[in-house]
């Protein structure tokens, strides 16, 4: 056996497969066919349904519900034996947060209940409580049984977080534990102004982490130090908070993260998968693996579990995951498929991944721009409106950077000090809630010459979401907040009679036609590309501020005026002194941009190109144009740059045909030519570039410490290796 095979499974299993068994599969599971499919897709590990909501083996626990068609068969054991014969890693899959009525009647004290004592139900099943003996005693015993009988390499659990934030369990276990841990009775209702409710939020996270630790103690004690228990997580923190899954805390306890973000949706797009890979590696470490369950069934506004996903939907999601250093994991619902088209989609992708894994692992991202996020901001600033307050600004800035082909990395706000040296610029997309430690780290970053791009209410609230007497970052920004807000907040309307969002920004200084034509404009570089206009559409919310000396105003607010009838559509107040975009040079040497106007939120909502240009221009200026990568040419390209010893690796995914929603991508739009320039600071001089998709080798032009290559075209993706 090779040295690679002696390494722990979680360091070497890079391609996964899962046939998510259903209750009828014991009748006709075709082991020969699936064994061949494992081989054809080059998987190194499989996830096999074991127990929890449904057992696929003859459990000794009477209440452990067996699949309806299981009979005396041990389907789980058969598949495990087959996988072992193939030399595959095996994870036993659990789904543990709900059971049938028979179980509930035997142990009613193990279930989530409301204030009247009525249990929470989903269909015919009852939700189990994470603080009950179901999680503390029963499930650990099931894990021990599976280890004793089958010796899996580890476990993964689909629903380990239990009930979500939408219900406050009032069972005896929760009442007792909450009082022991906090000294308070459980809150009766959700109320963000109630300190006890806030404690319930943070306590609920700790309860899930406690179960994570209990399950790992159980599996490692019984199955050995490498027998890991891994709960499934969602790679987007804007979603995981609803299930009380703190990605940073999970990562601190993990050797691997199993992601269950299966496909794009209305809000994320394919580029979200590359972003999720970098976000999860940012908290887990780049030396560890992040496999992701990738749907092969129809996803979208409606889900169809047994119909094959349009092939390019699955393909692009997987490709952007590869670009973000996510490990592929095909996922079929049921062992028998009437729609067999789904099988032909993943095979070539998995085989390409296997052929190119030398370039897809053991690499470090190259980016000097970081975009901050935190659990506190999502929970205690986002509260019941995470989409509007947190997700839209985050998504707007991430889309603007992707569109501008600016490499960036997500950075947890707790890791500012740890990661500061790698970044020239940190972006705060309405990071309103900051802990004292996070604020101090940002001050230290700027004191050391770091650059900031800040939007909205960033730093205005403490870790609990309460307004600070003095916002934490205003002295860095060179502003004082007046407490006024201009424009319109929240959901917008398309009704022309309601024109509250019909606002604009006036760009300064205003240009006359002759100055614009001559190209000799005195405007700031953040306004580059706007020489033929003095206004930009806005439509969002603007924070009222006054300015310290040395702060320059680039744009001001134009208040709303009628849209309709057109005879009345004229600017009633064409000029104000209300700052919208301001900049300053900090005494420590850093550049600071502050968007009082929530351009990032507006771009996340409407994708107006002007807004994306302003955001990207701000980052380029703050970085003093010292970005590591420039990509010129047509198309919407998601660019991910990495470094390995002796080479640079650039993975570009062509998303030019992928922006429509609702709907599904039906064709690929090749783009080119593409001119790529790498900024090389360490003396590295590549001799050539190998293209791992089109299998070409291109010459490199070196000049002034930069490497330039001309790429003829990109179809769906290309992996460039600068050697």
C-alpha cells in the first residue's frame, strides 16, 4: 500500500458518492451496477444510509424504525462490505432529528414542545429535542452499535442541529438546562429586545456544539481516534444561522467539513459555490478537505427529487466548487432511477477532477482583498431581516468583485488579527455589529497601514446588536453620524406612483461637456468611467454624517422626486450637501473609503452595473492597484488564483450564460480572447502556461515583474497552470 493510503481517511478522500437510500431500495438494490458506477466516477469514499429516522440494518433497538421493505436484509452491511472490497472510505449516514409516533408515545419527554406542551410535528413525524436523552443517550448508543457491527471510518448526520430558530422548545430538558446554564427561565416568545431571548440564541448554538463534541467523543472512544462524527453544514452563513450552526465553532472542532449546499438558488448563483469553498476553508484551514453534496436532481423554485437536474446546472455548480477548492460528492436520491440522465452528468466531471487533483489541492489562495463576516452580525444585527440587513450587502459586494475579476477571500471578523498580514484591503459590507475585540483588530490593521472599504452602519452596534454611544469605526472613517437616515429602506415597489426610492447620487465635481470631451477630468479615480454623467441612480438608504477635516466627498444625495406622470418628473432638489461617498488618507498611510449610501445592498438587489463599478473602483483605489490578477476580455468570469510550490494556478469559470433566474442554464456561451496578467512579487518567472481543459500550452510574456498570457477562448471553464 502507498504512503497515501496510510494517511487518515479525512486527509486523502477527495471524491465522494452517495446513493441516498429510500425505503424501497432493499427490494432491488443493484450492487453490481453501483460498484461499476463507483469505478466510473473515480470515487474514493461513499456515504451510506445507516440509521436515525430509518434504519437500513437490523438494529437491536426496538424503537429504531427499519425501512419498510428491509425485512431480514442488512442492506447497509452489504454496501459497506462492497465498498471495503473496492478500497473505499465509508461514512455511515444518519438523519436523526425526527421519528415516528410509536417512538414519541414511548418517550414523550424527548421531543420539542411548545408552551402548551404540544409536540412539534413535520408531517407524520415528531421533532426530537437536542437537549433530551434522545441526543444524549439513545443516539450515542446507536452510534456504538453501528461501530461494533460495521466499523465505518466515520459518520455524517444530515439533521444534527434539530429544531431551528423558529421555535423555542419548552420541554423539561430545555427548561432545566437553560436555567442551570443562565439562571433564567426560557423566553416565551422571540423578542430581540429581551436580553433573555438573546441569551437563548447564543445558548442554542452552544447546545449544538455540545452534541457535536459528545458524538465525537462517542465515535472516537468506540471506533478509534480517526472515527470522526461530522454533522452536515450549509456553506452559506446567511442560511446556517437558522439552524444554530456556527461555522467557525464547528470548524474549530473538525478535521473536515461536510457541506450540504447542493445547488444554486434565486439569491446565490453558481459563483456562490466558489465563495462557499473559500469561506469554509477560511475557518477550517486550507490543509483540510471540504466535500460538498451536489444535487443531481431538479432544484429551483420547485424541487423534483426523481427527475434529472438539467446537466449544465449540475455541471456549473460542481465546476465552481472545484474552483473554490470544494471536493465533489455526487448525490442521487434512491438506488433505482427512472430518469437515468443524471448519471451521465457527473462522470466526466469526476474523472477530470481525478486527473487534475494535483492542481486542486495542497494550494494557497492568492488574494490581498478580504471581505469580513461574522455570526454576531448575522444574528444580532440581521435579527429577523437577515436578507435585507446582511445578505444583500454581502452578496452585492461579492458579485461586484467577481464581476470585476478581483480575487478576494471571506474573512471571519474574529480572524482579522490572525490574517491581517495577507491583506492590503478589508471590506466591511454593512458589518454593523462588532465585538470589542473585532473593533480593536480593525484599528490595529489601519494603524499598520491597512486600507478599508466600509459601508452603511458598520461598527455602529455592539455584539448584541445594541447601538453604541459612539460607533466603533467612525474615528477611522473620519465621520460623525447624525442619526438621520435618508432614502428608503427595505423591500422596494415597482409602482411608479410610489417614488420614495427614486433617488440619485450627484458625482463631484460636476463636469461640463467640454471637460468631459477633453478627458481632462479632476474627478477621483473611484469615479472612473463616469465622465459623461453627473448623476448615478441610487434607490437605497443613506446614513447621515458630518465629516472631519481631510475627508473628501465624491458624491452627494439627490432626494426622491416623482417618476410619473413624466411632466412632473424633474429634480425638485437637484443638489444637497448630504455626503454619499467619502474618502480619506489615514495618518498611518492607509486609504479609507466610506459608502454612506448602501451601494452594496442596492447592487445585491438590482445588479445595476453602475453600482458594481463603484464598488470595484473603490477596492482598486484602496489597494493602490496592487492586485495580483488582471483579466481582460468579454464575459462574466469567476476567477480563482492559487499558489503551489513552483507554480501558480488560475481556475476560471465562464458564467456568461448563467445569470438568469428563474430558469435553468441551457447552453454555454464561449468567450474570448482573454488577456491574463499575473503580478509576481517573489521573483517567480513562469516559462509557459498549460491549459488543463483545452490541453494547450501557451507562451508567457514577462515584463516589469508581470506575466501575461493570451487565452484564445474559454468554453465553460479553464484551469491554467503557470510553471
